[in-house]
């Protein structure tokens, strides 16, 4: 398996579409580039890392079984009932694409032993969702576990773009300096 692949939004301005207001995430690309630099610094697969800024859902499906660490940054959108609609990947002001819970659940395959070691969900409230009786919250962290991810980093609250960058920079630094992931 290769070491790292990252997905980040490609847009730069404020987007207001489909009832959403999406603020720019200027630190998203920096977050991915810093992670790549850290993987290189600690000697991990320098030619095997790839930031994907187009953030296409089909690309995620393609790479889930090929990379040890998958880093997804974007806006998580929950509806009024707290049900996650999806992580929003705006390409520009006119085109929105969602990574939905169902799409993540559908990633489960017979190749589960080759599934990614670590999924980083750098989006707000990816560990929250509608509470189902007997099941608990139906959220992205659970969907990735069902699909076969061994470890997942997710959020329960709103996290600012700059703060997420600094937290993940420290996180990567600590796990990579001991070669633990």
C-alpha cells in the first residue's frame, strides 16, 4: 500500500447554493501539503503521496484500498434533523458534490484487509448524526469503520479551518516521529 492521499476543496470564494453557505477553507490545501512534507521528512514513501484537490467522490473510491492514510477535508453538512447529508466538495460556485454516508458504506468490499489504516476527517461534526434506536449516531466515523478503516480521526464539534490545520500538523508530527500509524 502507498502511504498518503488527501482530498481538499478546490474553490476559493464564498459559495451560496442549495440553501448552503460555504466559507472558503484557505488552510485545507496547506493542511494537505504540510502532511505530505511531514511524511517525506520522516521517510515515508516520498513518491507515493498525492494531494487531490479536485475532491471527486469516485477518486476516493478508487484510492480507499491503495493508501494507508486518507485525509479528507471539507464542509460536513447536516440537515435539520442532524442527519448528515454529506461532506461537501465544491468544485466552483456552480457545482457541488457530496460524499454521502451511503457512498462510504458502499466502499466495504471483500478486500477489507487491504482497507486504509487511518482516515482523517478534517470536517466539522463528522462524528455526529441522527440517533437511531439500538444503533447510536449514524455518522461518517461509523460509516468508515463499517467500510473497513482501522482508525478514524473525526470531530464532534465545529472546528475552525486554521485550528484544524494546527491540530493536524501536531497530530501528524507526533505519530510520524515514532513511525506509528
